[in-house]
C-alpha cells in the first residue's frame, strides 16, 4: 500500500502496488534533518547533468526555426530529426548504412522516460493458461520500468543484477514458465546504477530469447556515450550481426546525458518497424510533443560528435576524482560506463541520513531502486547510489566527505 494511507476509491488501485517515487521517498527520509552546518550542500542523488550543454549549438538551431513556435509538433518528429538520429547511431555503432530506415525504424520522443513507460502500453496483455502476463526487468532498476509494468497490468518479475551476476541479469536463469508469459523485457546497458556493460554476445542472446518466446526486448542505452575507456556495444550491433532484422527489438537513446541536455526532453526509440508504427499510433493519443524549434536543436546535437567527446572527457575526469577518494573503500568499483557509483554502506537509508546531517552530501539509498519483498526487505538495502554529475572538483569534495563520514 502507498504510505499515504487507505486507498482512495477514486484512484486506480494499481497505484497502491507502487511505493512512492525514489526521490519522494528520499525527501521524506531526510525531512527532519538539516545539512551539516558550515558546508556547502552537494546533491549527488539525482542523475541530472550539471555540466553545461552546448548552448551555442542549441540556440543557433532554435533561432533558425523561430517561425515554427506556432505549429503543433508532429507525433513522428521531423524527417530531419529522424535522419539525424539514424545517422548518429549508424556512425556510433558502425552499422550497415541501410539498417536504420529513418522513416520506418526511428521515433523521436520527448525524453526516454516517457517512451520507456509507454512501452508497456504497447505490448499484448494476454497471459498463458490464465496466468498474468509478465514484464521482466533487472533489479536494481530504473523506477519507470516497475511503474510501467504495474500500471500496465503486468506482473513484474525481477531479474537479480548483483555483483555475483556481474551486475547484469542472468537471462538463462529465468524459468521457462515465466518466459512463456513474458510480453516485455527491460534491459539496461550500461546499467543504472552499477555501470555494467553487456557484450555483443549477451545482447545477441537476449534478442534471440525474445524472438524465441515472442516478447519485446526493450533496451535502455541512455548512458552508452558516457564510458570510461571502451565504447559499450549496442543491441543494434547485435541485431546487425544476427542478419540485420530488428523484429522484437526497441532500443532507447537520449540526449539528456550524452549532450548534458536533460531539459531539452529529446530521446529516440529505434527498432522493429511494426512496433515503431504501433508506438507512433499510441503516442498520437497522448504524446507530449517536443516543439519544432527544439526538434531542430535536437537534430543539431545528434549531428555533432565533438561536444559528446568533450562531455565524456569531463565525465572521465570526474571518475578519476572519485577513484582517488574512494578506491579501496566502501566496495568502490570504477564503472565501465554510466553516471553512478554503487557503494556498499551496510544500511543505505542510515548512510544517506548520516551523509546529509554530517557531510551535507545527498545520495540515494539503494533500496529505493529495488522492490521490497513481503517482509519489507529490498535487495539494494546495503547500498547507496552516487551520481557523478558535477564538475571533477565538486565530485572530489563530495567523495572525500563520503569517505571521511562512512569509511574514516
């Protein structure tokens, strides 16, 4: 049940199956505390980039399309934006030039949060032998995956992604009877929060499994351009290696982290043309359209790799700063990609309260990225997530405070 109390009969009762959103829970956890006096508060709980977006590029594109503010945004985006997305992903993943048809296999969306949520509205809800249909997801997870499953009327089934599994789900351990009921499977590579990267073999096996059992594989690759040393492979590469078909596949990309442009609300779904057509039809009934001048800005960002290289270099410098402060402490592992650290702290909620009250550093308890069992225990309860979204000097300061407070 929701912590708000008794269920309101006017409200969809599926909401009562969900805890409050992670950041709502965090506000409640820290509500009675003030940040440590005399120290600048540092917020590392939210994966919101604090590095500047390429403003000149964005403003030039918007200015060139200022006459378009009066127009309704097209549901399927503009041809120029779809082409820019197709070219960027083709270049990034060294794909065959004809793999991504921009008119049939690309759908621009208003950020991938919306699109990931809507993916569960897209797929069939028939069960197997009267049992409920299933949505698979890694645990820990991006909270939107769970919300999409529960509010879509599916049974959410967690696939543990722990240190023992390399922080990626072991798909071959999902029982056959669950796979028979699966209609959608969320994966994330690089993973959030651990920064684990799936190799091409893993992605190829996941796609083959989806096709064998008839479910949709939805792969969240929103952190794919923020890597330490080696570019993460993509599921589109795996599809190309398997013959170039995109059936049963939806891949999600975003400019939020790649371009430090979260406020632009510009993402993309690429994949199975039949699913893209259905997705477009679904969004036509309730999409939050990105205005045409902002679509032009998004297209400019997709076409420009230079600012992505600079953003990645700044991210790597932040990783260096975190490594210097935390190596050998709190189970620190330098992530291969992504924006986060996943630190072992014993009790994540207690650690988050201590860090705020004693060090003025805000982090997210790992339990808030996992689903509690009937006894109230959650798989990530012994961890906190730390978002490396600030300049390196701020990350260095924050990580030194974390180490001094929790691992002196």
